C-alpha cells in the first residue's frame, strides 16, 4: 500500500501539503490539489482513518438513539442517517432503547468519555435534562431537549390537519385516533392535538386512545387495534401510525368491514410497506430521507463549530391510497 510520502513525491510537493489537501485542514492551490488527488488515485493511496481522526481529535463515530429499530419508520431513518454519515466520513453506532433507559444513558456516558463525537437522539427513555450541560454535539429528532439543543422534526401540526380533512371529506362522523403518551411533550404529539381541534371544530366526535410511550412492537399494535375495534364497533374513521393503520385494515377485512365504504383509515409516516397491501394505505408522509439528511448536516455543522438553526421543520404530504 502506498504511503503519504510516495504521494507527495509523485505530486512534487511536501507531505504537509498532501495532508492539508486530503484532510481539508488548510489552503492548497486548486491546481496543486488536483495534482495531489491524481497522484493518490494513481497510487491507490488510502489515508489511515485512525490517524486522521486523531489529528482532528475525533473518533469518527456518531451515536444514534431510537426507540425501536424494528419499527419501519426508524429502520428507514437509520438507513438514511448511516448513508449520510458515511458520505461525511463518519460511522454510526446505533442503539434502540426498547423502553430501557440505561441503554440511552450508556450512550451519553460514552459521549462524555469521548468514545463518540456526538449523538443524534430520537428516543424518550430519559429525562430531557440528561442531555444538558454535556458540552458535546447533540441533535434531537422529534424530541425537544431545550433551547440549547437543535431540534429537527416534521410539520406534525400540518400532518394532523391534513389527516382530519381527509376523514371530514370522506364524511366520517365517529372517529377513533391512536396516539403516543400525551404527558410527554414532543413535536409529534402536535398532530393529535391538531386532529382533535379540526374535528371538534367541525362538530365530529373523536375518541383518542393513548398508547404506551416507546412501545412499538408489532404485537402491541395488533393487540391494541383488536381491543379497541371491539370496544368501538361503530367508528367510521381511524387515524393512527402506518403500522396501526395496516392492522386496522387487516382486522376490517377479516370481519367483512368494507374499506373505504364502511371504514375510512388514514395512517401516518408514509413508510414503504403501506404500498404493499390492497387497497394501498392513505397516509400522511414524512420525508424520512430529508429528516436524516437534516440531522446529519446539523451534526456536521456542530462538529465544525458552525452556527445552526435551533428548530428545523420539514414539510409533510398526503400519499393517496384506497382507504379513504
């Protein structure tokens, strides 16, 4: 394997110039940089990643904390975050809390011990103050950790309004929605508040089932949907996450309830599996690749000491299927 000295010799420059050009740590004339890059390609030079990170006083690792990576929203989010981190020369260390708070605390401790360079968190297993006074880069996705930590989320208020308008247009009069624990203040809960507001303003009854926080296993959704579709047999509209909505669709088909003639269903998230069923699910779509890119770009700016927007809100849209 070629060494940095061989690259410098081939390009006709000093080792320090090669280092600055490849690491972006100082000015190098454009024609010189092109000559260095050409020499590196010709010699198949691979920089020592450990040495490069030590030079930058970094580990090259970013921690990502989510509630449950089996959930299709978070699995897609993780996929795109890992891709974006890799593009920026970083590796991802992933943790799903699955209701166990010490997993999240372990990541915070690792950040304090310089095992990783920063954390992107979308879980809620710890109190918000656990992230305060770290003096380390932290980015929050859908979790308000206070004014000192950047917050990135979808426009959930718009999402709740769009969902309500879809069911109102369908003529629903008796609606059931499933939501996260409302005692936990998160941007994502805004969709449920807005959904209730728009529905009640139109004179429509809304029954809201509060789901356990951070409980995202498929079997939990299945049991919950069966339980409440038994209790509220006269509902004509349901609003819930995509996974819950697909279980509602499945239960309705098993019971001979026609969708959308007798029951209208609107999901939330817009994950890929919503297009695998017949009818396809009508859902409010979050731009998951954009959320991932925004989180990673913000983390990179924090690592470079750049100013960042403290709250970034991404648009949502309607994916029209056959359930409304």
